């Protein structure tokens, strides 16, 4: 053995084809894990990005509300009863629905998510919205999410070029008077914001006073959970949540009540299993082919534990060498998916730091399985 070169490395590179196959197997598992975690994070981030920008301490919804695509309205008058609580500073009724958007370039129609509220500052924390509030009060005036999918048309570039965009929503004339940026989600491909009066014009099936959510701002120094409990006792016909509780409820619904959450977890587990199987096969084959050499080492005093360390080192070397290419390919996939879908998918350091230990543990598990063959190596039988 060459001086200062670890035995584990020499065992791995002796058969280069198998060595690179093992690296490819680990890289595949890493790619699958990073992509699945990226999709999952994009799911939870995208479905709550509208709600997270709502300026509220408490949120009131119908007790039959399930998620953003399965809403249930409730009477606005119930929300106004919250004003009788001293700690409540203001309330804002929110209307939400889908409507048919007409692409002003090719006249294709697609469903778009519509949000309406009484125009006043500070309702939604999107840059640029408040300066267009006066215009939103005009008939047919809307704000368009320029990060929506491209199928809705090049609204951002048209608006910057002409200062306005004329099109139709629900076969009614609308004028884009401003832009904001939110992005597509797993639930909706595009978004527009308008006043409550315009909302009811563009969603004629909706009734005035039947709202989808109520935002409550509390006075400075108020305890949100205490006020929530008070309002929950006063308003038994609705559900009152803190804003964080509302966001957690939305995420939990998509994670636990819909198949997509299970599919993400199952795909992650399957990717790790595939990686473990590939590494196990490589290590097992290596042990089998070098069984005589391992038996010789045992004959001269190497313990099973010491030999296991060699195999474990092989597995960890594979995890390191496979993780780098897997990370690079996954980052490229993130860019392709973001460009194609406008979903908020991005590589984070926390995700990288979480996936490598999973890859290392997977390889270590494969090494432990391969060790079973090595323990059976008896020098007396081989020689």
C-alpha cells in the first residue's frame, strides 16, 4: 500500500468504473432529496405568500374554511363585532375568488386569483400597492402581479411601455393601473388586486358582505393570543386565529390533508433508499472480491471493528464525492423550474446542511449492511 494513502481510498479506486457508478448513485439520491425538499419548500412558501403579506395580528375565517383553494365565506357583520373589544384597533374585510383573465396579446383566457378589499393603506405589505390605492377606487382598476406565469401575457413590459394595460376580466373591461410582485403558487398561477366594489363587479356570483377573511389589527401592547381567545368566545360562528396560527394551518392542510405532502415525503425516502441500495451493492461487491485480502488482515490482527472503519470510510468518501455533483445539478434544476413555473424555489444553506448528513447516514447504513459479509470472512476457511 502506498504510504499515507488510506486503504479505503485505494479499495475504491481500484475498479474505476464501479467507483464512478457509486458516485453517480449518491449524486442521484442527493439530487432527488434536494429537488423534493425544494419543491416542498416552494409549496409551503407559495401557498402562504399572499397571507404572509396581510398586515394583521389576527385573522378571522369561516369554520368551514379548508385552504386557499377551498374557502368558505362568512357574513362581514360578524367581523364588525370585533370592534367592541378594546384592544382591537381596526378591521379589514377581504374578498377572494377566481376570475377569467383575458391575455391582451393573444386573447387566451385563463383563471386568475382575484383579491379585493376596501382601498386603504397598510392592508397588504407589497411594495408599491399603497401609492395606487386612490386609483383602485375607479371602476375597473386593478393591480397585476408581474411575477405571474407568462401565459397571462407580458403585462409588466406592456405597462412600463404604455403606462397602462387594457384587457378583460370575467368579460368586463379592466385597466391595469399598477404592478406588484408576488409570484405563482401551487394553488394559483397569477394574481390581481382591486377594490371591494370592483371585486364584486368582476365576480358577479359573489354577494356583498360575504367575505373570505377578516384582518384584525390590535392596538400596540396588546397580547394577540389573549385577544384571540376573547374574540373566539364572542364569535362562535367563525374561527379566530393569530396570523402565525393561520399560516401554520394553511401549511398543515397542504402537508397532511392533501396527497401532495405525502408524495413529497415518499419521494424523498425512496431517493435515499435508492442511494443506499447502490452504495450497498458497490461496497458488498468490493468486500466479496477482496474477501481474501480482508481475511489476511484479520489473520494478522485486524479486528472486525477496524475493518468496518475501512468500509465506513469508503462509504463516507462516496457521500462526499457524490454530494458535490448532486448539489450542482440540483441547483441547475432549481433555476429551470423557477424559470418555467415562476415558483419561489431556491437553494438554501440550511437545506444543503440538512441533506448532506442524510446522504452520509445513508452511506453509513449501506456500509453496515456490507459489513455482514466481511464478518463471515474466516482466515482458516479461505486459506
